[in-house]
């Protein structure tokens, strides 16, 4: 029985291969076979499609497609419409694609090592794509993905994106992996509130980010964070803890860190038992005490601001109490809390004053030495 099934499978495969040779404009160089279907995927090589190419009634085989090398500069609606409704996955590499039309039948699209500057589709609400990888192209903007809510994995690395708004990804509540590495990003806009509840992996490596701001960003499930090979001298430790409360691994290598700030960040990572990736070719940190003070100031300010915001929560809680005795007792809680915050602010101010005086003394000593040397 098994032998008969094997012979029947081979015969059907040969018939299908003959049918493909006779029907499709391009032959499958290799064919993948599955357990439940005769043909699982078709690999095409050296595919050349231009405006003069005659498009057949059914252009591509009714299977998953992998197209390698050739030239399909405009993979537009007309070319995409020649795909069968049975095609759920498509990969196109090294084919000089400049524009790509994303059909609503596709669940997986990997269009890499091309020249894509624009991605088009009819309606984001009709798309079912869960994996979209457009690495190594010429995209300058990521906003086209903002309404594709089915996305789980999104790869936009090694493009020409120079700025990003966190709110671009605000509606992608299924997104688990976001790769923006190897672009030209200088800053990320953090205005408003941005929640990415499912994101587990965030890659921002090999950009030109100088100031990494996480205000308003909350990624409660993020585990892996890579911001290596940028131009970042510091990270706000308060924001880092608040935005990434479950982080497990970070890669901060090859940034021009301030030495003092780097020590504080490493202390936080050790305290939280967060794994830090290391590399032999690390950029040496620079030691500047005045810069360290300036870079560290936002951490304390954000912490105090957060605690001050809690006073409003306490006030609303007090107003919700109906019994006068409970309100009066709770007012003492508010007074104690405010006193605690004021003491923290006073201590922080005194510490800043001590550091500033110390810096003035060092500067005066250095100046006097230089005068004595000249005289």
C-alpha cells in the first residue's frame, strides 16, 4: 500500500511538473513537497518582468513562492494579481523591486535585498499578514504599517529611515518583534502615550541615536533590547525601569558612554539581574564629571515628578471617601507623603550644590596653577 502511494505521488508530481512547464511563464527551479499537498512551494530564479512583459491569465503557480534574482522593478497590483489565492507566503530577494503591492491573501511576506521605497495595499483592515520583512531596501518612512494590526514580526532594518514616531506602532497590539536596526535614525518621537503590550524584542542597533527618550512608552512584556552601535552617552535609568519592567537581555555596546553614567546603568542591570551582552570591540567611555551631573539630572527629576503625580491620586482617593473621619485621617497621609517628597527635593538640591561648589574649586585650582606656570 505504501509503495502504491509512493508511485502515485511520483506520477502526480511528474504530471504537475509537465503542467507547470507548459503553463507558467517561468519554470520552478526547485519544488518543495509536503505531506498533504503534491507541491508545497515553488522556487523561481532569474525572473525578469517589465511593462512589456505579457501577463498570463494565471501568472504564478498556485503555491507559496520564492523568487531569487532577476528584475521586477514594479511589483504592482497587476503583477500581484497574478498570484493564486492559494499563495500564502512569498519571498523576493535581489530582484531590484522598487514598489511592492501587498495582497490581502498573504500571511508571510519577505521582500529583502531590493530597492523598495514604497509599499502599497488596498486596505490595512483586510490584510492578514503576520510576518513582514522588508530589510535591506530604501524605505524612508515606517508610517505605512500603522494600521496593519495583524503584524507579529516586523523587520525594517537597513533602510533609509531617519526618524520614527512611537505612535506609528501604537495600534499593533500583536507585535512581538520590531527590528529597526541599520537605519539613519537620530531620534524617536515620544510625544503622547505608546503601549506595545506584546512586544518582546526591540532592535535599534546601528543607527545614529544620540538621545534615547522613553517618556510615555510602556512595553511591559519586552525581554530583549538592543541599542548598540549608536551615539548614546547615557540612558535614563528611571525611564528604563518604568518602560521595560520585565527586560531580561540588553545590548548597549559601542556607544560613547559617559563613564559615571555607564557605571550607574551597569549597577542597575546587575541589581535587576539583567543579562548584558559584551563584545571585545567596545568603545572606551569618557570621564566628564560635569557632563555626568547634567546627564544624571533627568533621572532624579523624572522620579520626583512621578512621586508628585501620586499626590493627585491620593487626593482623588480622599475625595472618594464618604466618612468625614476617614477623610481627616487620610489628609495626614497626604501631608506625610508631601513632606517626604519635599525632604527628597531638599537633599537633592543640597547634593547638587555640593557638587557644583566642588567643581568650582577644581576649576579655580586648575586656573591658579596655569597662572603660576605662565608667571
